[in-house]
């Protein structure tokens, strides 16, 4: 993980918008940009999937994680 990133988390309820808590990147110090590697992006995706599952749980028949997968796949197909 880049040295300026403290952690990547799902934000608390106060940041919730449209029923979804966003993925939050907490920095160790003030910065205006960062470089993200594959491991960082994988961690962001894991948290994003957690957020999708919170809003659209599979046990209730939703497919939130697969909707996200379809969007990512579209980016690759562009």
C-alpha cells in the first residue's frame, strides 16, 4: 500500500447517500494525490463489494456484486 494511505474502509453512516455508504480512503497526512497499485485497487473493490452487499444483500435475492461486476466488465470491453 502506498505509504500515504492509512486505510481503505467503508465510510460510516454519516456519509451514506442514496442508501449506500461509500468507500473511504484515509490518508496519513494531507496530500493532493496518490498512486494506487493493483493491491490497493483490489482492496477498494473488496470494500465496494461489501457496500453493494449491504445495500443489495444476496440472501434477499439481490445481485449487487454482480451489477458491480457488469459495470467493471463494461470498462474492460470499451
